[in-house]
């Protein structure tokens, strides 16, 4: 059986290319949202009718001009001139030159610069959040929350800048010191996905910078993915996107023995046992399924309910879905905005039809004018069975159980429990905090970003042995005379 929400007139975001300003009639330019009074705040962010899409110390761009559209009303926002191959080459060269200076700056001083970035974001957080909402389609509070996540990781990185380092290890040889030295990898390429363009960039950028790296951020298109994946000057490539593209990225980077950090898709599950608190289960399942219009990598796709509570939870969720307010994402009363692209709509409708072919029934919604999230719900019996169901999919990003049984909780966290990178108890699968490492296993890519020791992925490690004695003893007691 499948659970799907309802009632959304979906509009599509798309880009259209024009070769030059002579193809842009004045009447068309006047229809851009940036020229309308209610969107005057866009100009307060420094945006114009046509914007340079490259920054490498100065603004520029010699590539094609695209129009960015608002997915909520299908109206053009503004135009952006993209990077050319020459722009890319120039930017990589400047970035590597900048690294020679940046890497020599003491880490706490680098942290001070990142603190200033966070403060600048704070000053314009509402307008920047509004821009995220306008371009991506997520509701305004989520757009602002995404910028807040960048602010938070800046704060975290400032403290981290005084703590990164390796241990001093005991040496088996007298008069010797054994230490771990961590140094920046160099140039970090960052390719982000449409659903969290600010937060994911922030996770990478703030941590990479305090580690002594410089960053090259490229919004995703296949040309940029290929260029950066094959470029030996890019020491680490952080890619967030689909598993399908991530596999190709991994192969291209590995072919040159480069390093990649992959954050790919998830097929995330919520499990509710017979002792679950339904007042936690229902809102958690609802938020995990429909938050960000079901377009998060941590969105719940599967809902496993113990047979004793199955019907009750389904009925409660049915009522909850009926109360979801769908519409303009800038309306404070709305909980659900549009899907981002026409492709997303097609994938959603295809998933519904596939479910029907496999014998599933639509409990709620599923029409053309509808929401996106498709959540499969099943009745389950045993703990062993449902843990196996959680782990049987190829992805391993996020998972959550609802129970009061302490033994079950620790079995869930243990080696025979969830095989995901995010293993929750009594909370949704989505909504991670920045203090922990974010990422997943298996086809989710294995990469980790944000907190904990994720900083190590942006560094190279050297084991250093220092002989401060006058003798030369060899390791393992070897005599070579």
C-alpha cells in the first residue's frame, strides 16, 4: 500500500538559453520577477536583471546566459551568465595560487575569517532564505533554516580551527617521537544538488577552509561534473547528488587516483513497534515524508508499522495529510510548496503507477495535481524481520525506530541493527544537526560531511617519526650491521 499526499498545482523550473542581450526584448526583461516591486529585496542582495555567474576574485562569466525560473509560479526571476571553459581554467589557476597563501595562515586565523562569513550571513539571513525559497520552491521557513545551517557550521568551524590535529603516539624506540601531522589537501571541488544548495556548500566550505583548503563551488550540470572529476588539480571532489551520477563521478575520480567525498541518495525507513508513542510516530512520519516537498535525501520512503498499530497509524496519517496546507511557499500558513522540476513530477507519477501495477493501493492523493512524496507502508511482526527489511535496500543513509524498549534500541544501534550512516530513535529520518557527521553507507557513497571528525576528509595525514637521540635503533628490533 502507498501513502501519497494531495492537491498541488505543480509548476516547473527550467532554464532557457539565449546567446546574447540582443535576443532579449525589453518587454520580456520587464516581466522578470526582479523588476517587480514585491521582489525588490533581490536587488538588495546585489542581484540584477543579468548576473555574472563566476567569482574568482572578481565577478565575470563568458558562457551561455540562462534564465532562472521560480517553480512556484513558473515566472522568470533573472538571468545568469554561466562560466566558460576559459573561466574554469582561470579560476582553477587562481584558486591554486590562493592556496599557497591561505595554507600558511594559522588555523585559528582561518577560523576568524570563517566567523566573519557567518556574521555576514546572519545579517541577510531572511533575504537569503527568501532567495532559496524563490529558486528552489521550499517553504520560506525551510529556506531561512537552510541559511541558518550555514551560519551554524561557521560557528562550529571556528571552534574546530583550534582543535584539529593528530596525536602524539608512544614510540617503541628510545629517543624517538611518533606523531600524526594533518595538512590540507589543497583545492576542494564542491558540487551541490538542487535541494540544499546553501547548506551542503556550507558544510563543505566552512570545514574545508579552516583546514587550510581553498574551494571551487560549481552548481551542478554534467559538464562541470565531468570537468572537475577528471581534473587532477582538484585534490578532493565533494559531490552531492544521485547514486547514478555519483557512481560515474567515483569512477572518473578514481581513474586518476583522486579523492572523492560522495553524498548520494537514500531509501530511508521509519519503523514503529507495538510500544511506540503514536504522538511521536505520526508527526515524525509526516514531516519526514513531506518536508521540503519530499525532496530531501533523508526523506522517508518506507514506513514499517507493527501489525497491532498499523491501522491506527494509517488512519491518523490520513487525517494529518488532509490538513497539510499546500500552495505558495512564501505564505507562512503553507507547509508544502511545489516540486522543483518537471522531471520530479514525472518520477512521482511514475512511482504511483508502478505501485499500482505491483498491487498497491493509493490511500490518499496520487492525482496529477498532487504532492510528491510517495511513502510505502507495510505491516510487520518481528524485530529481526523488520531490521532486515530496513537493510535490504542498496542505499544506507537514514533510518529511525519508534519504541520504548531499551534493549531493542541498543540492538538497533549495534552491529546487527541498522546499516545506515544515520540511525535514529523516536525522531524522523530527516532534520540532522550539524554537530554529527552526516552521510551514509553502501550506495549512498560512504562520505561524511559537517561535524564530528568529518574534517579529516579534507586533510591528508602523515605519520612522522623524529629521532632526537644519537643512536639509530630500527623498528621491530631489526639489526642491520
